[in-house]
C-alpha cells in the first residue's frame, strides 16, 4: 500500500523506523525488513546509524530506486548555509545520491555547535530560509520530496504563509493509541499534508500498555492478528503513514503482515482512542532547556 504525493511520488504506507536501533543491530533489522517486503526506511542524521542502513540496503540486493529513504535535518543545521552539507553527509553515509524525503526534524533552529537553549528565535519562528534551501535541494535532484516533523497547526500555517515553491509533503508527528492527534489529522485531510505516525506503538515506554488495551486485544483475537498488527493496520486505515520501529527480526516481520480491519473493528478502536484524554509520550522542551513548549 502507498499514498500518492503531489510530486508524483508514491510513498509506501509502512516504514521501518530506526530510532534507538543500536549500530550493531540496525543492518540486520533493515535486511530483515527488506526481505519481509518493507520498501521504506525512516531514519535521521541524529540516529547515528545511517551508515548501517546504507550498508544493509547495498547488501540486500534490493535496488536503490525500489526503496523509499527518509532522513531528517537536525536542529543545528537550519542555517541556510548548513543545510546542503548536512544533507550531503547523510547521503554519503547512506551511500546514495538522493533521498526520497528530507524533513526538518524539529521546529527549532539551534546555532551550529550551540545548545538548544541558545536557539535562533527568528529562524525558529519562521523557518522559510531553511525551507528555501530544501526547495533548492529538490531542484538540484538531491531530494525528491521535502517535509517537516513535530510541527503543530500554527507552525504549519506560519510556514505555508510564505511564498513556497513546494508545499510540505508530510508532517511526521507522534500518533498512537494514547495520543491520537485528532485535530491534526483533520487538518491534514483538509490541506493534503500527509501525516506520518511516529511512536505508533507508544514507543518503548508504552508499547506494553498499547498491546494490552482490551479493545485492541479483542480485535486481535477476533481477526487472528497480533495486537501490534491491529494497531499498525488501524493507523493505515486512518490515512497516515506508520513507522513502527523494531530491532527484533521476528517483530520486524510481524509488523508488516497487516490486514484491513472490518469497519466495526476499526470504529471500536477509534472510539476507545477518543474516549480518554490525549497523553503525549515525549516532549523534549524541558530537557533541551527551552523557554517555551515546542508543541505550543
Ligand atoms: N520525527 C521524530 O521526532 C521522531 C520521534 C520518535 C520516533 N520517530 C520515528 O518513529 C519510529 C518509531 O517510533 P518509536 O521507536 O518511538 O516507537 P514505536 O515504534 O512505537 O515502538 C518501538 C518499541 O516497540 C517494540 N516493538 C516493536 N514491534 C513490536 C511488536 N510487534 N511486539 C512487541 N513489541 C514491539 C520495540 O521493541 P524492539 O525494538 O526491542 O523489538 C520498541 O521497544 C522511530 O524509529 C523513528 O523512525 C521519529
């Protein structure tokens, strides 16, 4: 399954996420993923395992053009002159000359070698100069699609109020049973900025809770699926891309064997998701010493 982007690209709906995959387990996870049918890897410069992803892709025998590679521009490279060198570093590590998708990892412009608390207020408030450089990377052929991550509606509206040549293709944000992003999903449907669900199982901290939700367990039993498969299928049926991470080969394979949920099962989960107060799993604002909440 894939989604069509306005650029003409087709983005596969499920990716293997590689955040917190240790260097010595990343290549095996990526190779298992490619063997099991994944054609989309969600990585980032800051995950420090791009070389392992690139090496696994090379050794897998799967052609570069058959795999969707995403990477992310780290916070310390938002200054326009730093964007292309940062992208080149990711390209070199991944062993490729283009990315399918390059996204601004966080709406926070930190000076090179600086601390998050010393962020550049102007560039953080309006990342248009960073975006223009990303547009230039598309024109140069180094990137096929560009997008953002961790942007709320206000930040998306601010960015798109600039005279963009290319609209953001995606917004990658936390979405899971505990934090369903109902409002952002509606905004995404209206604007065509596709959502990518990160921490789709609740991340390492809440994956056990997610797999134990009674409604999810019930649907899993009824459809002879695992709870993880039910959750990943639910994400796709909501119209988002989904990025489950696993460094365990059997789980990597499990997470791509999906089924369309019957309408009643989908509604049962969607109702359960909306019945509780949204709880965000992760917010780095405090750890980064910011004087504002990055999600507000
Ligand atoms: N843009 C951003 O700021 C951002 C932030 C966070 C994440 N992401 C992206 O989203 C991806 C996924 O997010 P995430 O890693 O936070 O969370 P996640 O995919 O929701 O959860 C990962 C956890 O679930 C476990 N797991 C995976 N499949 C399982 C299964 N079938 N049964 C039981 N446990 C299972 C994994 O264990 P094992 O690995 O030990 O198998 C790991 O502990 C990341 O890798 C990254 O690509 C992006």
